[in-house]
């Protein structure tokens, strides 16, 4: 079975639109419009992320600086420091970073801040739009991998709109609380209901 998407690298887009720090107001505006994105990373000449410039930055830059649009550059308008994530960051970590900063997308950088991709809210949400049968299979796989193959056989796993129902007999090697936490940790699961009887 394919590996469960759990890290940013599993869902990020590798092809990224970006601008240099010297890009002027018009160039940034045209880039946002052409690629239908709300923000772009700002890079140094060697590809390191030093900031992000967004539609909101463009709209407020002239008022803030009191200069003509032609004189504004990405380096002058960008928000710093850039909020970024690493490819091995967990999906829920990326989601929390977006929520804290009210951001729609995050640059993905390596250990030296070189741009390697971009992750958006939509990328994170894809995990929750999986087919119910695929999600149930993913939960069975995780149960078998973590608790042993017998667990997946003895427990009936059903998914409906991302809500997992486990029915059958509670494995004698694990508590209901631990089992619920394990299932909730599977990307794509939005709720868990246990209908498990204690082992006899």
C-alpha cells in the first residue's frame, strides 16, 4: 500500500513561481495575476527565501511608504521574515503555521533556506478528500503496521465522509483511548467512533 501522506513533501508543489528582491511593483503584480496566486516568495540571487510579497503587501505598500509604485521593489514591499516549512514538516504543523499567520500558502525550504516547493491550503485539504474506501484501507494498514496484522482482521473499519467507525472486539493489547488516538492521527480522518466490545 502507498505510504500515508503525512509530511509536506508528500503534498507540496515543486514548481514554484517566485520573484527576485529587485522585481518592481508592476512585475510582482503581473506575476501574481498571470499565475493566479495570492503571494510569491522573494529570493536572493542564489535561490534562498528572504521574504514573501502578497496582494495585501502590494495594496498597502504605496500608502505605507508614500512613494510611487514604480519606485517600489519586492525587497521593499515583502513581509519578513518569511514563514516557511521544511519538506519533512508534518501536515498539521504546516496547517498550524498557516492558521497562526492567516496565510494561504507557505514556501517550502531546505536546511539552508533554498526554495524547494510551495504548499497551499488546498494541498493540505487534498488529504481529507480521499475516497472513503481508500481512507478505510489506509486506517487498516496503519492498524496492522502498528498493532500487528491480527488487529486489522478482527476489527471492522468503515469510513463515511472521513469519519471512521471501528466495530468488533477491542484488541487485548491496546486501550480504546490509544486506539482512537492512533486512528485520529491518520491523515484524512476527521472523526472516530468506536463500537468495540471488550475481549472475552
